[in-house]
């Protein structure tokens, strides 16, 4: 079952994966591949969510799309080129078109938030401007505007190590807003956020991607939010694509089978552990 992206304007898709297999170093000792025989075509400007139980391969897939993992087998193209056939310099320039926002952003703890956010501009700046910005931030107004879109403007000059986990997540996403990337890869951005901030975060990410015509690929544990915000759903389990469908075709039964043995996260955790969980798919 596939909802592969269309490229009606004739442009190359953002990503083309065919028979993609990725192995971690430990897999050489007989473990199964982290990703196995993945087939996906993701069009320019498309927005999709990746769902699946813990250990399904969601983070590995995003890292592979960011050219951080070299495939062991199969076809992998980004923007019409095979990244691992390029020279190191060419691959570095290709990576400037990609932005991976990990679940726990690698922000220097003693750095000010303004400097951490402006680091997204480093690929666009020369060496001396980047160095000068460490002493005096080059564009604090831009950093403030990006942070404000995630209700974090008051933390502009705070130190990173004074932020909560959710604030650090949003700081990493504000950095995404200042990038010039055309593929936005976001890994579990809601894990430390309350329901209101979760909604704000997804709306902001989708608006930003649409405004710049960028592709947005977001892994989520909150299946109800994936279904309510993203038109295409790719489900992974055990490193394989279980289904790839428009959200209207994703049933509660399919989600239940995907998460058999594991309860998918809800966007609004119940106040009482004995209270019923939010029904999967209730929002679309």
C-alpha cells in the first residue's frame, strides 16, 4: 500500500528510496537491519508523518534522509542525486539543503539561546561572521522572531542549561525556522510538550514548510495528531513499511495492529492512570 508523492511539475522528488536497507555497526554481528527494503517517493513540498512503535526505525529513517547513515543496499536519492556517490564537499553542500531536528537537540549548555538559534545560519555565513556572532549575535531580532513563534521569546538571552526539556526542544525547532533548508526532518518534537504547545508546534512547522515550499517529514508517537495534521501517513514496524497511505484511509484497526503490544501515545495524557485513553484517529 503506497501513497508515494507526485511530481506533477516535472521536478525531481525530494527523496526516492527503493529497496533501501540500513544496518548499524552491531548488525554485522547477526542482528536484523535497522531498515529493510524501504520503498518511498516523497515529493517536493509534501508533508507527511512517520508513526510506529518504539524501535520501529523512525529515527534511523530520518537520520538516513539527512545523509547521516549510509545505506547498506538499495537506491537512495535526495533532490535527484545519490548522496553517497558525491565527493565529501558535494555531500556537505547537499546537507545544507536538509535540516534534521533531533528529539534532544545538541545545544551547548553554556551557550545563550540567541547564539544557539542563530547557529542555523552558519551554512550561510562566512567564517569571520560566524566567529563574530559568538561574541555579539549577528541577528538577535531574527532569533527572537523564531523563538516567539514557539512562545519562547522571553528566553532569548537565557543560557541553554537553564531551559526545561520542552524549552530545549522548542529552541531546536526555532533554529529550524532560521535555516534555509528545503527538507525539514523532525524527530519526535512533542515528547516534552503539553497539548496546547503540541498543537502550536505542529501548526508552526506546517506553516513554515508551506511558506518556503519545503518538504516536511515528522516522526510522531501521538497518532491522533499525526492523523489530524498530516495528509500522508507512513507506518513503520521492525524497520519495514507497514502502510503508506492518505490519512483518510488509515483505520483504527490498522493502527491497533501496528502498535500491537504497545499503546500509541495520546496528545492529551489522562489525568487518572485508570482513565481511558484518547481514541486513535478521533481527530480526523
